[in-house]
C-alpha cells in the first residue's frame, strides 16, 4: 500500500473558526508501540509549496496523546505531551517531508491532538491547523520501558525480569538493581539502540544461560550470580563505550537540534574551562527569565529559549547546583492554557533530559509560568481556575513532587533548600506562593501575573530552617521590594516580612515580625548568620544593591529581546553566544568573596560579603 501524502497549509485556512481541527484519520493512524512509522507531509502556504531547503526549515510536530474531552481536544489533563523534531534528512523535496516517527509519539491509546510545523535555527517557525488522528491499542509489548526501539539490550531486560520472577530475597534485589543499571544505560546512551545489537550478543547469551540454569536446577547460588552479572555488566558497559566513545549526554555533538542548538560551542567550552574548580569554592549556575515560546507573533527569536537551556546545563558537571529562576515560559498574558501547559512541559522535559550528573537542578516559578491574565492586556484581568496552571500542576511539571533526600521541601512546595559543599545552604524561595482561593464570582482572588506573594507558611518555614552555622545563599524570581523599590509595593505582598527576617538572621536573637498584611513570623537565631547573597531576576537587568550588609544581586534575562537596559543592542546579538546571558556564581566561604562569571551578554561581577 502506498504511503499517503497529507497536504497541510501553514496559512491555517479556517483558523478564524473556533476549534478548527483537521482530522487526518482517513489517511493516517497508528498503534501503541509502533516504531519508525512513516508520515509524509506536503507543506504549502496558500497553495504555494514551502521553500524548506532555501530557508533551512526542518519539520516538527507537537501535541498530546490521550482521551478527548467534550470539545474533542486532548490536553494535559487527559493526555501525555509528545513531540518530534526532525532534521534536514527528513526533507524529500517539492515541499514534502518524510518523518519516521518513533514509538515515543504513540505512548497510549486514544487520539493525537496537536499540530505540525516547520522551524529553523534563525527563529522562523510556522505551524498548521490543529490535527487529529487515532492511536489504537494493539500489541502493547511492541513498546516497553518508554523506549523507542526494541533491541537486544531491551531483550536483556526481559530476561532479567524473568530471572527476577524466579528468585526472591537478596538475589531478587541484586537482579532488580542490575536491571535498573541497564535501563539507566539505555536512557543515558542517547543513541539508536539498534546499533547495539551485535555488541550485546554475548551478554544476551550469558543471561540466557543463567535463565536456563535456574530452569534446570530451580536455584542459583549468590556467588555464581555475582560473577555472572559482573561479566554481563562489563559487556554492556563496553558496548555503550564502543558506541558512544564514552559520550556524556551534553557532549559537543549532542542536543544541538534544540531550536538551533549552541550558537558558539567554542565560546561555551572556553567559558566552562574558565570556571574555577577549586574544592574550596561552591559554584551555582544561575539562569533566569528564559521566556520560552513555541512560536511568537511578537518577536520571532523569542523561540530560542530552549536552546539557551543548553548553556547552563553544559556546565552542570563543574558546578554544585543549577537553577532556572522563573519566567521559564513567556505565555503570561492569559493565553490558551493548553499552550502554557505544553510550554511548561516542554521546558521541564528539556531540562530534565539534559541532567547527566549528580548535580541538583532546580526550576523556580515566575509570574509568567502559571498563565494568569496580564492586567495590562485585559480589561478584566481576573482568571478562572480552569484558565491557569495550578500550583499542584506546576509542582508536578517542575518536579516539586519528586521526593529527594537532598532537596528539602515543605511538602510539594516550590520553596526548598539544599546543602552544598563547603557548608553552604542554598534556598530557592517561591515569590509567587499564590493562594488559590476564589471570590464570590468564582474567580481567583489573587493574580500571580501582577502580584508577588510570600505566604506566612513559607516565611515561617524559612525562619525555622535558616541555620546560622552555614553560609546562606538565597534565590527568588521577584526582587525584594524594600531593596529595589520596583514601584509595585502594593503588589509585593509580605516582602516586608522577608526583608525583616533576613535582617534579623544576620543580627541573631529572637523575636516576632509583624507584617503589613497582618501576618506574624517568629524566629530564634542562636547567633548572627551569614548571607553570601540574595539573587533575583524579573527586572531583566543586571545590578547589585547592598542593603545593610546583605548583597542583593539582579541578573538579566536569558530571553533575547527583553533586556531591560540594552534591548536593541542585545537583539543585534541574536545568532551569537551573546544572545544568551547567565551567571556561574563562585562562593568562597573562607574569604567571604563572591564572583559572578557571565556567559553571553554582560560582564563579570564580584564583591565581598
């Protein structure tokens, strides 16, 4: 049967009609677990073939797979986010692309609801109408362990599971541990697993022999198991080493397909090599205000956000922590919640997929992330609960609900702390700790797009966990109003309490802080504490203010076109390493010195505390 070519118009005919969806299920459908499924799309614009080669456009598709709601849509509430980003190899000429879709695009039964499109590294991005097709549930064993290819390495896992099913006690624990190691190798390898087949033949045979031994004798000695598994694991490791050359996930030739990838890899490598790795220093990569967009009618190059994520993650193995400090997405004007949902998941999934070390990576909230309405855009800026991403949803997407022995949270709170080397305690504060109470009309009482809020619960938790025996460093998206005087004092709720609490910490002693809003926070500090710095974003500027003895530090945005002081100059840097801006903060607790090394646009800064 011939492959059907599906014609899609990027002009989006009929887009003026509400809920316009193109159902292509007569021409294309899939089954759960299908791999390398060929989908041929011809892109036109008002009937004229798209010039993909000339503009170096490559195909992509994004959407959700799951159950349709009453409007026949699939959203984050009813489905799983999926995406495919192609390459120039997918282009076959005449406006056509041939995408061989991996199994990750078909994770469960239901419908695909999303869109197709074309993009290039210069920021151009065009999309089609929304598209719908069916995904049937048939032979689910074709797709296991959320991996796109069923290869010899995955067969090893099947055999390992068979062993696990036949054993118990310490042997069962050992086999489970081994299977988890193999799964991690698969996840970290980031290569076409089909290429592993030949190199894993011996390992498969060894495991098969173990299975036969259990079947024949009904038991297995622990010593025999240890020797056999060690040999198998060596062969698996050797195979990965041969395929990847000892590749780490963010090596020089990896992940450069994310919205154009690195703009200047050599500059990034030079920056990384300049970071002081002295054991006496504590290092934190600090990026803020990425403002990721899927497509932009305002500034096309705002779609470069995800490739900026690559840069701080590139240095993860030479720093002690990485933090993305809020406004990770730019969908903050009260737009379609489904779009905000997708952007948040796209950002978080990208960050998490790049983790290749034990370095903790934190994602904070900003005033754009929840998708509250912008009062400067809407006459009625009130938001319904159904229009915003709830705190619980962001907790899931940004990993606040993931239990960790290192990252200490207050339940599933965004705010947390983590203890780093050299007796440094790092806090991530939630400056949009917004209550989700409703007014009499069913609208949310507070708008996190306009209001920065610290809850009494968070501030009391902070008072209880500040430790004067440690060097303390704090991060929050919104600057403290009493220090930077943003002119929005009425919207900066309980900032006065935070300001007083930090001053009390560096003074020591006990007391009660009474806030303007009527909240109270009690504190007891056995001695005076030390704060190496309070680092914030939001203003899209780089500046420093010393308030009392505390250094408050602003870092400008990663977003290209919204630099508060140098917008047009920064915009002209698009396509160079200076389109990005983030800091690596080097803290010397002995000398009480901080140096901020800037990658991209801006300058290094340093101070004593």
